[in-house]
C-alpha cells in the first residue's frame, strides 16, 4: 500500500463568494429600481387611468381603460409620429454620412496635436447647452435672422414649412454630428492602414479600397452611431420647440403639452409609453439586421 498522504479537501467557498457579490449588487439594484423601474411602472399604470376634466391627472380610484391608447390612432397624432421619425431618420443618416469622413480625417490626416484639438472641440460641442446652440441657429437662419436678406434674395421664404423642417433637421445635425464623430474615432483608429496600402499597391483606386475595406470594417460603429443619433433625435425637445415655431412638432412636444398645458397625465403617459415601445422596436430591428449581416458575412 502506498504511504502517501491524501490531501484534505477544503470546503468550497464559491457560494459565499456569490452571496457576497449579490450583496454588493443590492445598493445598485435598489437605486435602479427607485430611479428607473419604479417611475416607468407608475407611468405605465397612469396610461391606463381615466382622465377627469377639471383636475390634474387622473382620479385616485379611476378604472383601467384603453381610451388613452385609442386616441393615439387619430390622424393628428399619427401625423406627428410620422414627422418625428421622418426628420429624425433623415438627420441621423446625414449626420452619419458627414461624421464618418470627419472622424477618418481626424485619425488619419491630422497630427497628434491636431487630433487632440479636434477631439476636444467635439467634446466641447457635445457638452454645449442645447438651448444655446438652438437659439444660435434661430438668430442666424430664423425668420428674423441675419441670413434673412440672403434667403429672400435666393427666393427662399423663411416662414415656409419645408424651410422650417430643414432648420429643425439642421438643429439635430448640430447635435448628432459631434456624437457620431466621437463614436467613430475609436473604430477608425483600430483599422489597419496597411490594408488600404496593400489594396492600392494591387491596383485598386482609393475610393474602391475604402469601399471594400474601410466601410465593411466600420459598419458596426456606423450602426452604433446611427442608433445613438436616432435615439437622440426622436427624443429631442428643445430643437423642435424653438426652431419648429409651432408648425413642426415632435412627440416630445406633444408629451409636454399633455402634461403641462392640459394636465392630462393619462394621455401624456400613454404617448410616452407608446414612444418608448416604438423606439425599442426600431433599435431592436436595426440591431437584428446588423446581426444578420454579420452572419451572412
């Protein structure tokens, strides 16, 4: 028989470690429930309450009804919804198209000091107050802006609806382009420039090399920048309120009017929940399409 001693087995401490990790998560989960989950649940419950005219919000013991959601099928609300997504999609796509060359140029064409200065400028634009930049656009391109004589000379009416929609889109671009540039810089920096050099050495023109190499490898970052820009644009409030002049409304303005002007909390809650669900569906569909594209690739 072997005289070797059998080492004693030590009790596993994994359950205690898991329990300790869960205890560390309790404060974070409590803050999440208190700040995020509880208000959303309260908002969802309020959306099914019945509004009583003449009072603020719903009655305390009002029954659950679907009238607030039936009202959203009206042509006026559907028009605002379509307008919100139409302008937001256009601004997000244009912003992504503009931001990618800017991000690529910052990484590949600028010196180290130039890159630091440009990134600092983009961060400053992101942190700049939305109210300040919105009124700056209004003072420049609005109906009484300093560019009005030039617009009048070109035959453009600053009070026309298409011009107001374009001005709202420009306000969204002013916000989403710096965000998209900062989102894309990291991806462009991780691209190997030798791939472009190799493609050009094999006879491919510059545009074809970027089309076949740079864009496919940057596609995940482009989709991420698009989703961030779209989420911001859909939820924009100050830009359509100031630049829209009451003729271009976003869903956020409708929600504000329901809560603030008429004190119809159930209707405002129903609009908010509907917008939240639609936004999540759009993000999910875009992410699903991106995942399908990766699998096919």
